[in-house]
C-alpha cells in the first residue's frame, strides 16, 4: 500500500499518453481539437 500513489500516477500517465495518441490520429483525420477535448472530458467524467 506504500507505493499505491506512485502506481496510480504511472497509470494516469500511461492513459494520458494513449489518449493523446488517439487525439493525434483523430486530428490528422480532420477532427476539431475542441470536439476531441469534449469527448475526452465526457469519458473521464463518466469513468470518474
């Protein structure tokens, strides 16, 4: 339990990197960055 906080930070960084990669792919396909941000926020809010 001592390093649980470090593990959670690492997990958050990995998830942030994955979503950033997906956002890059979507922007290359013509998506608006605002729409991508709203979707990321909505998914984060639902999962919270």
